C-alpha cells in the first residue's frame, strides 16, 4: 500500500509559537496555569502537564503565579480578572486570532452590526465575542433565517471554520441584508490544509487524519475528505489504527490538524506501514 502524506503537516505557526512559549514558561519550574488545554492535542497536553504546566477551568481557581493564555485566546473579562488578582499574564494568543479581534472591532467602529460565524462554545469564538459586545453568533447557514433585521452587517469567522460553509453563510447573508461586509478570517494554514484535504482525497481511497477529537480544524479535514469520495478516519494516535481499514487499499492518505506534532504523525505513518506489510 502506498502512503501519501500531505505537504502541510505538523504544528501550524500559531500553535508552534504557543507551545514554545508554554515550554519556556515552565522551563524554570515557575507556577504557571492555563485555562483549558493549551492546544487540542492530548499527547502534547500531557507532555506539558508532565513538565509542570497546571490546568484550571476558571481564573477564580488561580490565586498566584502566571496565567497562560492559550492559542485560542481568552475573553477580555478574564484578562481583567487576572490583572485584578495580580497574576502575571503570559499571552500566547495566536496572531491570526488577534487579527480577528481587530477586524471585528474595526467593523463595529464603522457602524456595522457584527456577526461572528463559528461555534459559540469554542474558546476562540468566546474571546472574539467579548471584543464586540452585542454581536450575533451563528454556526450554520440555517441560523441566518433566525437573525433579526439590520441595515448593515459586518462578518468575521472562526479561524478554523470550514471555508465552504463560510461561503454558503455569506451568500445567505447577502440575500437577506442590504449591505454585507464579510471578512474571511479563516487562517492561511487552515485554508491550505482544507485545500489539500480536498485534493488528497481524490488521489487515494482512504485518508487518515491525525488530531485531537475536540479539534475543530481536524474534524473539518475529515469531513472534506469524505465529501470528496475517500473513506476518512479521524484518530488521535497510532493505537487507534485498524488493519481492516486498509484491506484491498492501494493508496492511503495521511494528514494532520494544526495542533498535531510532527513526531506523532511520523508514528502513525510507521504504524500504517506495519499494517500494510501485514496485509500483503
């Protein structure tokens, strides 16, 4: 079985920056706590925890030391609470996420009613909404029909959202509102991976996508691969691979989400090769 790897793999630059900052923060044994997992990858989260990075669900649980802001960012009120408590804030928000905040604020200053497209429960979206109080948040094209009327709407989108779905939503918004200013804030890395998922899935029979089960961008990659005719399997590590997935398969594709370290992808590739030899 031939295994074809995606050209874009491993950490995106935003996650790479965040992980590096986290490793530097805990290197000296400092008291550092993150609100939620630093990245959506269980192996990387465990690695950082083993080296001393703590995890909390609320800033109320952090009484001293440093508060680490993960790649997704945090709502403004959390930054304010941390400041009031005298915590040292290490801000590792992805630059692409910060760009969304800036774009949303500018649209609001220009008089647009803001619509944020994305998962309202995702930490990135929660952070974006805190920058534009009163904004509407929608997740699907069906949500457009339920929005109130407005004369001018400005739109930004979660950085890891599906490009295809965003285009559908913008089209629906354009049909409903007189003026729509939509800014595609899907990050370049997400766009490139989604494009590659569509291309790779046309060249192979099976696509294995490696990434955390809670990773939005990884889920979208698996969805795109299936939409384009390949069987797709979303896994977190090599132990989840099953030989029957590759029975009779001549070409298999391998790609990863933005929070997946390169070494993990290599271990999955090695296991796929072992299974291929067993089936030969």
